[in-house]
C-alpha cells in the first residue's frame, strides 16, 4: 500500500462514540432551584474518522425548526449544494426523535446522513460549522462541535468508549 492509502485522525478520550461516528460529551447542568434535579446535557460532534474515511468535510447541515415546530433539514436534492432557508434558531422544546435525521454532512467524496442516537430536545446549534466547515475538519473535538441537546433517555454505557471505538475502527 502506498502512503496515500492512509489518513491520520485523532480520537478524543473524554467522550463516547456512536456507530455512525458521532462523538458525545455529556455534562451536568446545575438546576436553579433546589426542588429540581440537575440535568444532563450532551454536546454532539463528528469524529475525525469521517474526514479521514470520506474526505474533507465541505458542508454541514444541522436541523432547523419550521413553523410547525418540527425539525427538518432543508436539502435540495436536485443540486450538489444544500440550501438553508432563513429560519429562526431553535426554541426550547424543539424535539428530535430517536432515528430522526440529525446532521447531513457533505464531504469531497460523499454525502452522509446521520440519525439521532437518542430522543432529545435541542438546546443549541453551532451555526459556525454550517458557515465554516473547516471547523469540523480542523477542530472536530473543539470548536467544531455541532449541537447541544437535553436527552430524554441517555445511558452513556450504551455507546462506545474510546477503546471500543478504536476496536470498531480497526475492524472496518
């Protein structure tokens, strides 16, 4: 094999991973009231493996709410470029179900559709990755994160830890 058959990529050790190459980083948010429980929020991003396997990421499309309150990805299948309509940022209560389309990624070689690994409420979208896909290419585990959610049912143990993720990648 030639040297060009190999691509280097990193794996962050303080996260868990999905089979679809999302990284998940959970964090606790203290409640404002002593009568409420602390909440878990999850930051979601794309593993560097996607870039290494499919080519540089040239476009990231995140879910945006429509007037109905449901999320859609505004993708024009008739052209190579996705067109985003100008919609308001998500509001509290916007829901994404298990298996719903979460992120569309366009690479130099392919288009990848990634589904939600658990049902959740969207809290924040990183619009910077939609405007500048180099953030995902260059800082996948930093400023290249995609979305922050409040999961309805989240068990970190159902996802791959670093060792399991590396083992899975070795089997590909």
